[in-house]
C-alpha cells in the first residue's frame, strides 16, 4: 500500500470517527478534564468540546496529533516541491522581506 493511500485511509477513518466521538459542552469537559485526558491516553477516545452547539476543540490521543502534524508536514513539503518546479522569475528574499516589513 502506497504512503498516499495509507494517509487517505487513516484520514477517512479519522473523519468518520468524528461522529463516534464523545461530545461535551465546554463546562462539562472542564469538570471532567482529568478523566477525558486519561480516556484519550489509555483508551484512545476522542472528545469533541462544544460551545453553543459548535465544535470548538478536541481532546485526542497524542498519536492522533502526531499523525496529523506529520500529514501537514508532508502536504507542506509536496506544495513546496511543486512551487520549486514552477517556471518563472524568482523573487529575491530581500524583496519579500521588504514587502512584508520584516
């Protein structure tokens, strides 16, 4: 199985697991925070925290976060490689810094 297919499969599973996640209001999550962290760590449970019926945060196992960060890095790397292959004139870094007031 290729790396891209493995990522797509994991992403699909994570997306579909959203509906199976525990959903709590922010006040309920605050009251149960230690328990939520333990359940994420030991049982791999994901908890979606809602405020005014909108999801605003999540408590997830660290493995999920690490996987998401790896995925973001791979997407960024692919975009950078694509940009480096583009034809055209490069913009010097000094000009970019000046335009962005850096």
